[in-house]
C-alpha cells in the first residue's frame, strides 16, 4: 500500500493517486479509509476544492472504529 506510506510522509497528492487506483479493492478496510480520507482532505485544502472536502468527510464518516486512528493522524483529520 504505497498510498498509505506516502500519506504518512505527508505526500498527499501522490498518495491519493495510489489510493484512488486501489479504491475498489480496499475500500472496506479501516486503515485504507483513514488514509484515503486524510489524502482527500489535504489535497482539497491545497486545491481549495469544496467538493473533494465533502468526499473526504463522507469517507471519514464511514470509519467505524475511530479509536483506531493514530493520534498524529487524528490531529490532521480536522474538518
């Protein structure tokens, strides 16, 4: 999961590209949802894209166990 590693390294644009490619295979996995939401959110902030921000929030809301989100990522997932 190169996209997750890229998101950990704050390379959100590159990470989002890889996560989008693997969306259909991993969309139900919690870790994927966390990093996909984070990349969507950060790229939406970079591009000032409200539609993408809504998509990020929608995916964030699909995370069932938000306690699993590492603290360093919880801080970044600020809608």
